[in-house]
C-alpha cells in the first residue's frame, strides 16, 4: 500500500515498471506520464484500489492495459490519453469508478461519463 500518490513520469528510458508486484492499493493518485519507452506494466497486476485518479498519458510504447487487475476500483477519475500504440482498454473490463472517465486516441477525445 502507498498512502499518497505514485507519480512515474518524464523517464524516456524506462521500459518496465518493476518492483510493484505486491502493490494492492494507492491512497491517492497513480500517474504514468511521458515515459516514451514504457511498454511493460505487468507489475501492477495486483493493484485493486486507487482512491484518487488513474492517469495514463503520453506513454508512446505502451500497447496494453491488460496487466491491470480486472477488478480495479478508481475513486475519482480515469484519464487515458495520447498513448499512441494503445489500441484498446482491455484490462479495464470490470473497472469500478465513482467519477469521470476520459479517453482519447490520436487527438480524438471520447465522451466523458460520470
């Protein structure tokens, strides 16, 4: 458990998130942003709860969200934007949300849902 936010960003050489295999909850936000080489988020597979927001933005090599737990709960908002190789949202099939969902692909923005 992490009591506050986890921010991983602006790491152009980061290819994989290692060391988070036992992480189950985050007390605030999880932000993965501007990690151009990030393609492997497998270690987040046991994460079940984010009290705040989940933001996955501008990770140019990320192709899949499938490692995320199908039963992930996000308390505030989910923003998935500008991940140029991400083709779908598989891995979030049973996502529980209490607020806003915002997704965009290739400059197109999807609907906001509350």
